[in-house]
């Protein structure tokens, strides 16, 4: 840290905010943070690393999985779709593209 320029604060690296949550809040993305980041961050950060490692006795192999188990695939696919929809909706709103009629039928079910 001593090698950083004096104007760089390594403890405040999220667009000048103290945390990722604060940076998202400044962008009015609290809902997005609450719905997506909280749900997916344990997978992305490996907080549950032991759940990602499985030992197969039949083959005597250790397997590393992206998701803790196949049971998580449907949930992650649903969240990925919702993130994509949220991004498209935000672009539509910000640029005034008027694609509401096209986007609305694809709104994530838990946002209705």
C-alpha cells in the first residue's frame, strides 16, 4: 500500500464509496443489490467453499463445482435472467426507448 499514490485510498475503491453496497446505493440500485447480490455473492466469493467440493467415492476423485449442487442451477438461471431483464429495463428507461410492451411480458415473476 505504501507504493500507491497519495491521492489513492485503497479502502475507498468503489467509486469513492466505502463499500460495494454504498456504491450501488448511490446509483439507486438498492433493490437490485438486495435481490441479486445478496443471493449470488456467496457463490461468487466462495464463502461456502466446502459446499463446492464433492468427493466421489466410486471414482476416488474430488470434484469442484461452480454451484454447490445441481439443485442451485435453476435458481441461478432464474437470477441471471432477472439480472438481464433489469439491465434491459434500465437501458429502456434511461434512453426512453419505449420498449415497455416488449419487456413487460418478460418481467421476472417475483417482480410482478
